[in-house]
C-alpha cells in the first residue's frame, strides 16, 4: 500500500493524480479504467479541497492506494479531519431533469458511485474516511 499526504488545495490535484498513476503502473489496467479512476480521484479530492476545511487548503488529506487480490482490484482511501460529512447520505440527483431544473450539487458523488465497484464512508477518530474500490480486469 502506498500513501501520500497533501494539503487540501486544488492546486495539489496533479500531485494526487500522479500518485494514483504511479500506484497503478504495471497493473495492466485498461486506459478506460485508468481514465475513470482519474475522474473519481479528481471528484473526491476537489470536493475535499473545496469543503472540508476553512479557509480552503488549511488541512491535509491522506490518500492511500493499494492494488489487491486475485481479481486485480484497486482500493483508494481518502482521509480528512474536516467536519463529519458522509457524501453517500445524499440522495441521488434526478438525472431525468434538465440541467437547469436540477438543484446544484450531488452530481459528482453520483458519478463516482456509478463508476466504481464499491464505495464506503466511515467516521473514525474525528476523521472522514471515504474508500472506493474498482476492479482492474
């Protein structure tokens, strides 16, 4: 398992994405899967950077990445010390409505949930822990 800690600053997104790319190098994942994971990582990290700490960038985000199992699955975990927030409690947006008819927010986590094979949230020791899993084969 590889781990990185970065300030919760959107300017660090490139560093987080490079970290995930490095973790996945040599695992044989398709380019489609790699692009999906980059989108997932971007959505989650940018949301933490925008909402977990005030002022923005005033806290850290721990990210771990591990390729595990016989089925070649990646597990990526994001941990922050912001206020408790479980993004999985949000109701899925009504995607049958037009963009200007839907309330703002919620589309990103909906996209994440529909891109990964597993997602979980827990609050532990004053920290938000969001874990996503995606099969690479």
